[in-house]
């Protein structure tokens, strides 16, 4: 092949082939050979039209006999070495190609009617055209033997296949009249004789590294790859096509010296990979997707009830106990405290108060302010009265200061998750208990932002959150429900151990697991097949794939082409799109599927063909991404110097989203967005009745004592109404006469309803449940039944 053709790029090769009306699809190697054949045919046609010199040269060469051959060989030996060993522009000997070096030990079979004896040192009879046709060697090497008295060490003549027109000139003494022969690959190639002399001065020339391995090595590798490549054009296959063949699997052709057993690669692997007749693995899906256990039995449309499936009173009681214990240990250790410190106002926290605390924390997810103190601002510009009406600022901050999840005095240094271990294990067990994922599940990594000091902080530049605590998460592909998670704390574990620990009880039920190239390998796919679990995902190099995939580059396949190999259990696919994509699957067909994609610069969607495994991977791999996307909309993770507080807040975010998935599954007709779901939870957890059950009981006892003792009646806040006024239970709301105060035996107060309507009217009655003065009749009914009773 000429150096000019080799330097052409892929697009230039395709243009040249299209200009000649030839097929322009395939690898660059195929395009080069196709263009080479076309150039050679054109050169042969020009030589045939110029005259019959070439034919006459062939006749003289084949009929002259032994003396003619000797004379030609001697004349070869007398040629100047410098003229015979001319160097080309690249510095190589003329006639040599770095990628194609002839084997110096190869010889053509003798041809002629007279036998050749050992004592006969004369030249052998041969005809280049006949030798090529009999032996079938594409690039033979012909060796000339001279008489011993000749002062020439050795002359080797190599018949090279070239596309240069001058290679087919007169036969003369340069012996270039050999007939052209169509090679095994179907291309007509010219033949040229080049001469190498091994005299002193040129004998010690060191060959480049590429030449030292010999031409036969590169020829064998190229033939091996060309016979194993499969071209699959998107226009030739459709969605309904399937590999139809009545024969068994077609193995990859083996080398001639190893017929009957698999071809052995250079690295020692036995490759039993096949090209066709792939049959996907099919497992029966035996699980029932959806809510289970207590979630399946729940008949409620209140969002807070679903959240309490994960954040139960048992868990909150444990957090409250550990918080109170930590505060006690703090006061014992800090005997000398500042008298103005707010820690003096500490009192033990209860479960209802802890719910109120977390409810306000959930409220900060969609009411954004730069600092905690601003939520209690009294400025009319940025005030949020609900915070101050629910809990005081100092109480909120002191609970946050002493919030604890495990006893730090009995901490084990070997357990890096000791500070959150009880809460983490409890929540993850609830995740697995309350929901059964669908058939398609996925494993990916989740990141919680953390730039502080912790031994297992990681840096991943491919993630939106680059610094933080990484967790392995298994999610339902359809809903994004987090089924299982494991923080990466730097333990020495294999990928298979991580995957099987995340699967937990899902193994053996016929699930299809989607993973990216961080986890996938051919060996892991076969292990998961033993657990009745199919696998699909991207694949990195050197993960057990065939050798052809390891050596493949993005320039060898045209856009839309793919190469497929399988070992009857796992199928590996290489597909060229914008980038070369390697996929591994155990459950998808070897076919192309038609999909609609958005085209740049076009308004309408266009059709595109992709492998079926790629389409399934794109639609089922986004479970963890869907989870991360939803919790990123309304984050209530606050900044803290302690990673344990921030990570538990991250777990509570996962609880909120999982509760939302359960709510949607149990109430399909009642559509609520995630924001509406969180708002409903906040309203349920921040009402007055959750401040403390014991405080409410004490207040009721005090009111009864006031009624019996004749003391003044309790006043309700004037600007706000109690939450219980619209509870719909009018039987609990009773009108009583106001108790005497001092000398006033019949005290009066302004009616709440009349005052809001702009009327100044007093009444002697009040509602003992709401502590609000009301007129009996219309005012009492409107106050307890209308949302806006001022109209």
C-alpha cells in the first residue's frame, strides 16, 4: 500500500470510495483495502492499454530456462548496493513496510519438469503466477541460491503486493512480469520484487520495533480480527428482528495450529465466545411489588402517618433518651459554666417536643433563610410567625446543641459509624420492611455534601457533589424508592460483596439489576445468574470481556455499528454512538430497537436505532438519580460541625421521600406533589397538641381548678385562634358563663366574632374548650364551622 493512501483519514477514504461508486461503510482497515483494490485495478487497466510488454516479459521469463535465471540472478548481485537499498522518505528501506515484513525463511515450492539435486547449485525453475495459484500464499517470499564461488552472501527477493502502477512494468532482469493474482480477500493486487542485500555495511542495520516481530505476526492478527468482526447497520435491523438460525452457536474461527479447541490469547485466557445464536436468560419474577407489612395495612390519607412508619415513636424515644443523657454528661463535665449561658434553661426533651423540633426542621426545606435565628425574626419584612408561635428560638437551638444518637462515652474506635449506628440500622431495616421493589432495580452511588474532617470523606469529580460521604444505594427503578444503602467507610470489600449485601432478600426472586461500569464484570454477572438475578449495564476494559473488545477503539466502528460476543451466559456488546459504548447483559435480545430522540437544530423528533440493552439501561438506571433529584428540591440538612447530625438529617430526607412513595401507592387517586406532602407533615407535627401531652394535661387540670375555685377564666390569644376550633366536634365545645372577678359578679368580654366583624358587642359567655368569648347562637356556630368567620 502506498504511503499516500495510508495517510488518508476516514472521511477522505469514504469520499474516494463514494466517488468510485463503492461501499463506504466499515472499519478503516476495510476502507483502506477497498481503496487499495480499486487503485490496483485502475493501474492494471492502464498497463493493459499501454501495450503487451508485460505479457511478453512473462513469456520470456517462463521459457528461458535455467541459464536465463542464473544470468538474471548474477546481474542482480552486480547491482550497486546503494541503488538497491534506497531509503524512502521515512528512513526505511525501499520496499519495506513497518507493518508488513516478510518472513525471510519462507520459500516457494519448486516448479518445473526437471528435479533439483543437492549438488546442483543453479537457480530453481519457477513461475510467480503458477506458484501463487498453487500455494495460495498472498505474499510469498522467493529465495535465490547462487553458486558458492559467487562473491555474494545472499540475495532475497520479496514479491510485495502494492498498488503502484510501475510495479507492473517489463519483466527484464528485474523480474517484475509476474501475473497479478486475486488474493483470498477478493482484491486484485500488483506484485513487486524488492531486493535486499546483506553485505557488510548494511547487515548490521537495526530494524524498528514494529519490524522485529515480523510480517506474519501482524498478518495473523489482522486476519484474526477481520474474521471476528460483525457489522450491524441500523438500517438493516429493526425492532422486530431477532437472530434466527437453526444451527448451534457459531464459534470464532481458530488458528490452523489449534483446530478443534478454543483459540488461546496472548494473556493465557481461553475464549469460548460466540457471535450468533444468543439466548437470553429468563427467570420467573416471584415477588409482589408494592407496600408490604404495616404499610400495606394502613388505611389513611394523612401524610404524617406514612412518615411515622419510618420515624416511629420508638426511634424518637431512643433519640430523646440519648439527647437527655448527653445533656446530663455535659453538665457533669462542665461544672463551671457562665451564668448567662443559655444551657441553664435546659430541660429534658420528650417525644412530642422532638416531633415539633423535627417538624420545624422540615419546614426549613422550603422556607429558605441563611441562618436559623432569622426564622424567629420579628421584623415585618422577613418574619415567619409560625416558628415563634410553635417553639422559642432558644429552645430550638439548645435541642440542636444537645441532639445525640448514641452514647459517645462507650464509643468503639473500630466502628466508624458508631455515632449513628442505632438510628441508621433502624431506618434501613424499615426501608426493607415496608416496600417490595419492582422487577427492575439499580445500584448507584449517592453523595452527602461534607467538607469537614472525617476519615471516610471521599472526592468524586464525576458527581455534582464532589466532596462528601459516599453511600452505595439500591433503588427501585420505577419509583426511586430507596430499598437499601451502605455508607462507604473505607472497608476492604470486593465489588461482589457490596452488590450481594445490597440485594439482601431480593436475591433469588428473578430481579433484573442495572449497574454502571464501577461494578459490572463478566464474573459478577455469572455469580448473579447463580442467584436468579439478571444483570445489565456498562462495562470497563479488562473486566473479563473478549480480547477483541479490549483492543477495540472508537475509530474501528462506524456510527450505529456494533460487535456482539457471548459465552451462552453473558453477552458483551460494543456499540458506536457518539462514543464507543461497551455493554454487558444477560437478559436482552441481540437486536436493534427504534427510539425517538431529539435532534440538534430540528424541532421534530427523529428516529434512531439503538441496541435493546442500551434502551433498557437508559430507562431503568435512573432510580438513584430520581431519588437524589427529589431530595435536592427541598433539603433540610443544616450546616453543622458534627457529621453525625448532618448524616441523620440526610437519612430523614430519604425517609420523607420513601413515605411519599408509599403514600402514592396507597392513595393513587389522591394526587399530591412532594411539596404538598411535606407541608402536610409539617402542619401535623408542629401543632400545639404535639408540644407535650403532659403539658396539655396539666393545663386542663388548671382550667378545671379555676372553674371550681371561682378564679378568673383563662384568656386565649387575641390575634390567633386555637387549632381545635375547626375539629368538627361541636359536642366538646361548651358555652359557660364567665367566672366572677373581684367585685364584678357578672363580668363581660368582647365577642370574638363580633369584634372581627367590626362590631363592639360584649357577651357573658365563653367557650371552655377554645377559651374564647362568644355569643350563643350564630356567633358560636360560625366560629366553630367557618374558616373565615369575619364575613
